[in-house]
C-alpha cells in the first residue's frame, strides 16, 4: 500500500458497525483493563472495512495503544502509544517521508509517547514519531486523578483524527 493510499483511507469518513447497521452514536463503558474492537465502514467507499482496537495494559494502567487498520489486508494505518517502548528502523528508503528522517533508529523509552504511521515498503506501523512532534492533540497522558478524563479524550480525539463520524460517548470508570 502506498503512502497516498493510506492517507486516502485515513481521510475516508467512517461509522462504527453495530448489530443493526451503522451507528450514529455509541456509548462505551470504561473498565479496567480496557480492551475493545470496533468494526468500521465508510458510507462513501464500502470497498474497505476497518478495525479500531483500543487496549489498556494490566501491567501499567496508562499504557494504551489505539490501532486503526484497513481490515481486509490487516495493514496498520495509524497507532498512538502512551507509555510503550518502540524502536524505529535503521534504514531510509525513497518512500520514507521527510518527517521521519530525524527519528531513524530512534529507540523510544516506555515513557515517551509516540504515534505510528503507515510507510510503504516497511513492516506495518514500523515508523513512529514523538507525539510532541506531531499534530495529535493530546501530548501527555495523565496518570493522576484525571486519568479517566484523559482516557476518554484520547479515544474521542483518535476517532476524530481517523474520521469516525459515529458520535462516541464514554461512561467513565468510577474509582
């Protein structure tokens, strides 16, 4: 898949698939650990189906990965990781966008939040940049008493970035 095709798929408007069709609204109950999968389709281009996976680690209550991938081919398009380590590839090909060049071979520490993108000619979601260097709106993931609010905000922001039109409400975990 080319970088342009991945960008097209990210920009497609999508809706979450429910038992009775496409959903205009959904309410998610937050729980610990949180692990949910949502099938998505685009009303504008039904050739593709998508999958959004949200996982929270039981070992570290603030390690959360948000996946969005084209479902048939299982090619990852975008993932946001908070409190999770990662190492970028050491080599540059002609398909690697310039924004990744400063991060060749970068080894992200577990507390260094980062965002992964599809890059053609590389393993799925092999490339990441620090969230601090990206336009993704939530740069920090609070691990204090604001955890539930931040968790809900990250889910809603991610849905906006990947163009999910289904309105997502979150019943926050009561502590």
